[in-house]
C-alpha cells in the first residue's frame, strides 16, 4: 500500500516528468530492456514472470524518471526491494497454509477447495476454516511458534525491507528535489542575463 508521503512525492514528481521527448531521452528509454535483463537475473527467481518484472520496473522508471547514475541506482533499489516484499507476502501465505495443514494433519490444503482429499479423517475441515477462522489461524500461529517461528522471522525481514525502501525513497526524493532546485536557479539566472541585455542596449542609445 502506498503511504501518504509516497503519494505526495509521486504527485510532485509527475508534475516534472512527462516521459522522454528528446532523441537522447528516447535512446535511454530504449536501453531499459538490457538494464532490466541484468537486474531481473539478479533478483527474479526463475519461475517468476520476467514480463511482470519488466512491466513493474518500466512503471517505476516512468514514474521517477531518474537522471544520472545515482538516481538510477536509487530507483533500481526501490524496484528490487519492492519485488522482494511482494515475494515475501507470497512466502508468508505459503507458510501459513503449511501451518494450517500441519495443525489439521492434512496432506494438502488450498483455499479454493470445497472438499480436501485426505488419507485420514481431518481434525479441521474447510468448513471449519470458514466458520472459525480466528481459531484456526491462532492454532496455525501456535504451531509456527513451536516449530521455528518462521512467520515471526518473515515479519522481521519485511520490516527490514520496508526500512530499506523508505531510506532509498527519502534519498531519491531529496536528490531529485536538489536537482530541480538547481535547474530552477539556472533558469532564473539565464532569464536575468537575457533580460539585462535590452536595458543595456537602450542605455547606450
């Protein structure tokens, strides 16, 4: 979920970035496929969709329009961190269902199943999960805590990734704001120089 601070930063960025217009900018955009390929191999597991990763990376690049190596690296960090957070949510779901399955002594348990095939009579059925989800989730958490606390470790890892994302986002926002401020000063200085030329000419006349 996007935080309020991220939404504000996104809005500020969108007023300044409208996509590549120059030949150099378009050439830079066209090289993203190569960059994504290298980045994808570094973070994407082989069964994860390369197309989905590239689409996500393209959207992030389009939103933030990085300029220079530092901004490129910061946006790349945002991409890889958010991709890992997405994977972590899938891992958490998988661990939770494994815990539910262990509690029920089931061979398999999937949320879309109406009848769970079992080799032995289950202690918990799918209907039980729907009727008493709090109890079943509590049992699953208790089982996880007694068998390694994987969910707790996943939550700790998530908080670490969240902090990394926020740190990179803060730095990227600061770097871009400094660049925009410097560009505005340059524009103001250029306008001042151009404005002084007619006045000097008129004085000579």
